[in-house]
């Protein structure tokens, strides 16, 4: 009998009932433990199925070469030589493996060092990019040299800001409602008049001048039209460096911001100054209470103040994130910026220091101070809610649910009516000071990408996504 696995006479023979083959017990048990099958025919087999065969123990004959001491010594010598050769081969393999491992470790260490260096250079480049101003400022001959990265205002500018603050803060809260100002009853009756033809498709920029006769309408093609609300036509156009991101009236001077980072100032249809301090897009503009200081914010995490009397840059202050919106406090001593990090940061413009910080639920797209200087309205991006903050307590005192997405907000001069608009329509929220309550005198389905109040709040000017202008007034 020979084992079907080893081909030798088994010391403990067993028989598989599945194939009838004879196996060495220890070999077939090891095979069954690993495979669970008969080694010959592959059928399922367990150790309990094996049948032990009773036989005499097989004594293996001694090889004829091992019958004398010289032959034993010769065999031992051959085995020693083979063992020495195998040991030498293993040593060579070990040395080669160590060299390969050393080379791999060196390459890994070099790769880690390169990655660390590149990461450091990337972080330094990002930090530098956020603080570096790209481009140049062009202004008429004789204009003052611009000042950049200053933490305080020049003395002449500081005096203008302080004088404006002193004059406005004294009378602001006691100021009566101007005669002929719109009432809640009148606003509730506002209806849209005829909508103009699309002026600049894709427009999201609207600004009405103080007289209420002219409106700036921005286009994605870099053209801003000066639209006459009385004549219902574009009187002339202004050219920006790229797609227009915002436009405001500084007194009677149109100021444009573009996605290229430039800020342009026009007067009587002619460009009188051009600034390009933002290293990314200039996202929003605001006009100071003096009427001759403007602010711009951008994706380079900075806000910049400009002096339009000298057509020069006053200062540039950096925040911690890309900035999307900006508004001056009515007294002119504070500037609020809305960031992509869901934060509203309020800076003291006289020192450039952070005065307050408010958290929102999303990137801050819209900001607007109440004319009484007490409240700040803010709307996050893609939100239907307007948050009202009390500047005296730095608390969010009201959340106004408009029912539709808010893309633009505007508080009227008296601080009574907060206008909000979006692609689904516009609404007016009224704050009653006597009862400290809110109501909604108007809700209209007129879609608007941007809105503004007309003179005396006697009308509402709305710009739709196709670039058409609709004026809402009380119908006679």
C-alpha cells in the first residue's frame, strides 16, 4: 500500500470511503482541514469519514549508501556544503533587500520633504495673494498720491468723517418724517406700471440717484446704462473693464465696480478716475454720508476707501475672508462688510479696527443700515429670511420671513419701510416704532434682481433678470 498523496508507504494508513484510496493519516487530515474534500476525486470528506486500516508498522530500509562510516561522512559533507551554499545565498538576498529598503526609505523621505516644502510655498503664496494689490491707479494729472494698507485715515479725511458724524448723529433720531412721504396705506396700493424692454440681459445692478430721475443699470457685457426714469430710455452708456458687479451714485458721479477688480468713476459721461487695487473681483460698492468717499470690497479679502475729491485711494484694510457686500453706517463712522464665511464684520473706518462681528446662516449677500442708525438688515445668500440686528446690543432681534429668495434689500430714508426683492417677487416690511412691531403692507409678484426706492418712497424701482425696469406706484 502506498499513500495517494506522498507515494510512500504510510505509517498510519487510512482509507477514504469516497474514492477508496489509501492515505497517510496526518497528510490527508491536513488536506481535509484546508479543503474539506477528498484529494483524489474532490468529493466532500471529513476526518470522521476516514477508515483506519490495521497493518504492521512499515520499517523503512536503510539506504545502501549509509552502511559505513565513510559513506555517512560523505553524505554529511554534501549536506553541509548545500547548507553553506544556501546560507550564502540568503545573505546575498538579505543585503540586496536591505539596499532596496534603504533606497525606498530615502525616496519616501525625499518625497515627504518635497510635499512639505510645496505645501508651505502654496500657503505662503495664498497668503501673499490675499494681501497683494495688483494693477495700478490712474487719475487725472495733479491728483494726490494714493495711500494703501494704512490703518488710520489721513487728517483731512478724518476731519471730514468726524464732522459728518457729529452733524448727523445729533439730529438723526429726532428727525421728523418729511412732508409728503409715503404712508403704509399708499404703499399697500402700489401696482406695477409698464415694464421697459430688456436693456442689458443678465443685469443685477441697479442704483437710483438722489433726484430719482436717473438709474444705473449694469450689464454682464461691461456696459452700464444711465436710464432716465422719466423719459423711459437710456440717455448714455458707461464702459467698465469687465462684467459689472455693482454701481452706485456718489452725488451725481456714477461709480462702477467690475469682476476684473477695477473701480471706475465717471462725471458728465466721462471717466475721471480708475482704480485697480483689488487682486480679484470687486464685488460691491458703498457711498459714505459725505457723498465723496466710497468703499469697495472684493474677493481678495479687503475693503478699500477712495476719496473722490482728489481721486485717490485712502486706505485698504484686510479681513479674514472674501467679501461680498458693504454698507456705511448713516453716521459715517462705521463700515459693515459681509463675508463668504457667514460673518458680518463692522469696522471703525477712522482706525481700521474691528468693532463688531455678527454670525449669519450663509454667505452675506445683502446689507443695509436703517437711517436711524440703530438697526442693520442682512440677508444670506439663497435665503428667504432677513435678519435684523440691533447695533446697541449686538443682538439679532428679528428674523423676517419673506416667503421668497432675497437678492436685494433697501431701507427707506425714514427707517420705516424695508424693501426686499428676489426672482419670485418683492415685498415691503414696515417697522412701527411705537409698538416695536413689524407688518407687511405690500407683497407683489414682480420679479426683481435689484430694487430701490424712488423719491419720497412714492415709487419702487425694480430691475428684473432680463434687464427690464418696472416702476411700482399708486394707481390713480
